[in-house]
């Protein structure tokens, strides 16, 4: 168990500064003249105690992170439970346009939820927005959630009203609820789902588990090693999270997909598995053109630069979401990597104060995508 | 097996002379790639991987800090009273 502890010195014979030189591998959080706060295992704290230091256990790390997560949630980031509650509120507030659907269950039994938004069932075309395949990418929950919220709350206003009278928008903000909760409570930088692998490690990368060109690469960015962050899984669609998306897409036959991730401020289009461009010139021109349009719309809000590029230009990925949606169904498919641009700006840990501006700049891009698909001739 | 307590480092990896960033992506070692710049990768790696990268001169390695340090710094900056704020 990892604990947070306050360490004090009993006297000059055991100076606090020596704790920093002890090769115990403790994680020092705060250093003050008269105490230190650190994260350590029980064994490490026992060792410090035997060395003569006074050790006061404050709380275990899970409790601390949970408290932090609660504070963050209050400031804007959802947990799986609070997301479900808010999506349910939206559906109950406007049952005429919104319906909450459980599209599957995660490894640990959490519901994977999608909000169907449209004022008539079976309206076409349908568009899918997803978020949080990767657990640590918290902003990638908030942007699709805020899209869903705005679409429901402004369902009677143009142009949303006209879109919803002819088509449907589906939003699944948290495809990986187990991983997200693990990131909130245990390991902030957790990426994968919570599958227990055969070798005892945990996690399959949901964004490498889709069935188009699944597993054809074996690289650091698309790995067959279970302990690696980009582990593709034992087979295509081995994970309930990707099965849920697969079954939803197969049932609803969407006209286009955007899946949100963070970070780097990129607008990615297929392919990820190869450097070769998509062979169909019309599809390629459409996706590149839309990506450039979205870039301009995003920049027009807060001057943020999101770069459009083929997904493989970031790094090679086999079995990702948009290779599958485009490769299997031929529909325009984008991965949008949200704020920030660099690790120096926070990387995966984006201040909650940036949720709203991140949504604001992505709103016109999402709306343009909807408008394009709803207005396009069907077939 | 990556244990929860294993120290991981956030590193900037630059290609050695004659190699490219693309070559770094094909290194047969576990790299948790966070960011791709024109001339480098930002990745999280274990101490073991770091030692291999350095020993075999597979990349020029700049240690930016442990992931724990990164989390602590970033979460401190991300607290509601942060001055980062809106752009």
C-alpha cells in the first residue's frame, strides 16, 4: 500500500536532509525546514522509523487522490459516476430529444454510456462523437460531454434544431470508465483499460484493439507486450469497451466519427497503420479538407493551433478507432488530440480552468462536422 | 512487468546522428510516447528502458524528471486557484 506521511526529525543526530540521500526510492512531495511530506510504502516508512525519524502516516494515496479527484470534479472533471448522473439529467430534462443508452459494460462492470440526441428515432444521417479511450486523458471526456449538453440544452435553437429534426448525434464521452476511475484514484497516468492479462499485468490499449489491421505492427506505439502501454490485446475486439463501440457502429451505421483524445492539439485522419495515404482520392480530399476547415474554425476562437495530419505522422498505430471506422465503413473519421500542445503546458494534467476554453474552440469544429454530414447527400 | 511502484522517467529522446525521429519509434523497447516534436519524442520510460537506451546509444536522452515529479508539478499548477487560467 502507498501511504502519504509526514516525516520529522527527533533531533540533530537525524537531520531531515539525510532523508533525501537515503536510497529508498521514496517519492518526496514537500520539503520544509521542520518536516517533509512523502509518499512511500509501509516498508519504506518502517525503515525510516528504524533510522530514528518520526513518521506520521497521514492517509493512503488512494484516499488522497480520491480527495483530489473530488476537488477536480468539483472544478469540472467528471468521474464515471458523476458523468452518468449528468447524462441522465440531460435525458430526463429533454426526453423528446435525448435518450441515454447503455452500449456495453466494461471489464469491471461499469456501464459504457452514449446519449442519443435527435427528435425522431431512426433519423439519418447519424454522427458519433466519443471520448476517453485513454484513461488519463480527462479533457477528452469533458469536450464531448459539453457537446452533448449544448446540443440538448439548445435543441430548439437553430441550427441545432434543424440538425436534430433530420438526423441524430450520438455522444459517448467515456469509452473506458474503468481506466478513467483507476486514473482518478490510483495511477493518474494510467492509459489502458483494466483487463488482467495472462502474465499478471493489467490493461489493453482500447485504441489498439479495433479490428482493422489489428496487430500487424509490433512497435513501442502498437505493442504485443502485455505490460506495455500500447498493448493491442490478445485479439481484435477482445475488450468489452471496443465491442461496445463496434456493436453500436454496426447497428447505427454512422455517417462520420470524431474521437477525442489528448494531448498535442492535432486533427488526425486515417491511416494510422501505414504511411500510405488513403487510396480513395475523394475520401482523402474530403477528410483533409474537413481537417483544414476545422483547424481554421478552432483557431478563430482562442488562437489555438491544432495541426491537421495523417495519423501515422504522429506515430504508427495498428488497430485504432478511426482506421477501423474508415477502413470498415468508409466514413469520414477523425481523432482530435485536444489541449495542451506540450508537456510543459501540463500534458495529460490540464487545469480544470481550461475545460471551458477547450470546448469553446472545438465547438465550431464539431458543429461544422455535423453540418457537413447532415447536409450531405445520403449514399 | 511494470509494477505500480516502479520509477518512470519523462524523457526527451532525440535521434542520434544519422537517424530520424521515425527510427526512434521503431526501437524495440517499451516507450510510452506522449508527444512527437519535429526533432524529438517526449516519452515515459522505466529506469530499465532508460539504461538500455543509453547503454546501446539508441537515442540521445534528456531526463525531464520522474513521472511522479511531473504529476506533482502539473497537479499543483492545475489546482483551481492556478494562474494558468483561460487563454
